[in-house]
C-alpha cells in the first residue's frame, strides 16, 4: 500500500514540475500562450492566466524595447 502512495506522490511531483516548466517558458516568451495552454490541457488563455497566479509564476511581460516602441507610436497618434 505504501508503494502505491509513494508512486502517486512522485507522479504528482513530476506533473507539478512539468507544469511549472511550461509556465516559466510562457512567462519568458519561449512558448506561445496557445502552446502553453495546449500543453497544460487548458481550455483557453484566460485559464492560463489563472494557473499562472495559482502557481505564483509572474505574468508575462513585453520586452522594454517593445513597450518603448508602443509608447512612441501612441505619442505620435496622440499629437495628430
């Protein structure tokens, strides 16, 4: 009986490690949100954001250069 419990715990730990790895890959932009959701067996990216919070993994963030380009574009549009 203890062998069964130990195997289940090991499987659960491996599954959690795999899920964390997928979430971190998404956060670091090495995995798309669609691919991350598919690998985790989630319905959509809204669920993906919920899982990020549940695991305590930070939300994905755009690179600073991309944010600066967006800000520049906004300023140009706003001035017109």
